[in-house]
């Protein structure tokens, strides 16, 4: 399946970079605006993963580009 932003649905492409949550490794967002819009959902997932122990949400600046390469892609990385 196509990887897309969990907030707005933008599909990863040469023009759209997705960023992966460094803590949950679950959320992917294309922008800080989408990150901000989804803060309540991020908080809920963090609370579930930590069994209710309150943890700080990772700041947007700590999120790294999701460089996942699809199997069979023509990425120069594997050339």
C-alpha cells in the first residue's frame, strides 16, 4: 500500500516527504501543521503504549524523514 500522511492523507512522493515519530514509530506526518492537528491522537497512543505513565510527546524537530524504500522500486540508493 501507499504510505501517506496520517493527518491529511498526502501520499509520499518526490514532492511529499513523510516524517516518522521517533518514539512510537507509528505516526507519519508530512508537515508540522499535520503534527499539530494530531496532538490529541498522539497523546492517546503514547498513554496506551506506556500503560498510562505520562511521557513527553516528541517535538516535531526530532522527527526524521521516513526513508522507507518500497521493494522493487527504482531507487538510486540500491543501484
